[in-house]
C-alpha cells in the first residue's frame, strides 16, 4: 500500500476495525473510506456493489461481522450464518469485480475443531467437529476463509485471511452475560471495588488456559500482513503465551485495585481446557506483538474508567 492508496475498512466501528483505522492513520495512510450501518447495508448485494463501483477502493480490510456471545449464537444461529455469509460474499465478490488490489479477511478462533491438538496450527482447520454453541458463526467464518482461498486459486485475486486468538481492549463488550472472559472479569472487579464487596465470583475452576492478544497488536498485525504477505494460506495471529483463568483474574484484581477475595464457582463450566494458537508462520515473516498482558489490561482498564458511562454493557 502507498500512503495515498484508497483503503476501505469494513466494520470500522467495531473492536478490531476501529483500531485498524487508528493504526493506518498513525502510519500515515491518508485516504481511508468508512461507511456506517445507516449509510451502507453490507447484507445488501446491490448496495455493496454500488459502493465499490463508486468509491473504487484499492485495498480492503474485511472486519465487519455479526458477532455475539454463546447465548446469542445459540438462540439465533440462522441469523449468524446468513448475515455473515451475506456480508462476506458481497464484499469479496465486489472487491474482485472492481479490481481491488488486495483484501484482508478476519476469521475467528472458533473455526477450529472443538477438540483440537494444542497449540493450534493452521492446518488443523476442518479436521474435526466444531463447538456446537457457535457452529453457525464458525461455518460462516470458515466459508469466508475458503472463499478468499478459492478466489485466489481460480482468479489470482490477492485475497488473504488472518485468524486471531482471543482479543480484548478499548471498545470491547463488557456485558456480563455475553462478553468474553477478560472484559467480564474486569467489570466485575471494578464494580465490586466500588461497592466494597467482599468477594467476586469467577466461573469454573480457574484452571483453564487461554491466550489473549491486545486489540492494538491485532490491528498492527493486520496492517503488517496487508503490507507484507501475499500467500494463499491464512495466518494465525497470537502471542504464543497462555495464562490460567485464575492467574488472569489475579492480574486483573491487581490492576483494578480490588482488595476482596476470588470465589471460583466450580458448578459453572470451564470450557475448553486449553486454547492456544500457533503463530509461527506470522512470527517468521517478521511480526511480533508489543503489549504484554499486564500492559494491555492496564490500558483497557484506563479506557474503561474514562468511558464508563458509554461502555457497551449489553
């Protein structure tokens, strides 16, 4: 990409998309195109095609998606598979037909089999059954990865895909029912601190292992891949480091300054015992994350305090 290349970021208001826009601006890119949901319905094929024909973006970051927690995925699977397939197919096909130079598609860690060997290599895709609670979303994301793969294979289109590990950071969803584990614990700790509660409940035994990537690092990796990687195979993006939920909760407790005790509810599920992606390919190309988990939690909590009135809690 050149600094004056026209770049379209689909999903610019989301957790990853907003940080991709910030990263691009910080690196001097000056022609970034975005459209809000009220301006462009990405599920409408004609609207998307008209947008591409009019704007003629040269590069596309496809970070737009319908997302939600376990409850939402379980309750509305038809919505999750259909809307995500529509968004992906409309943008990928319009990009190809309007001579986009390069497109980057964002996958999700749920694309891998439920009982996947650890750490998870890219080649483990489609080697086993998916987690049933988010199967619809996973199938849509797998289809997006494969659509990019086949457009490159058949047409030579420079469409690449990346698969991030668990993300967190400013702009995250802090809903206690539907958010991911890190923002949920952070909000619980903060509210317990404010209310001076003696204990905070943590779901499960605390023994499950997880990997976390700060969203600014994810955005930086996306821009790095757009600038440096043109192969047909998709890439995992992660830190290569894992931490137990108990250790995570203790780290958040320290950052927040909560003085009470942690209470682990063993009647609640732990989920998958371990979930770590193998990011060797990306590391070999030359990218490495910048923020430690502690630094990321500190930056996320600072943002939470500054935006508490407007933070997403549902």
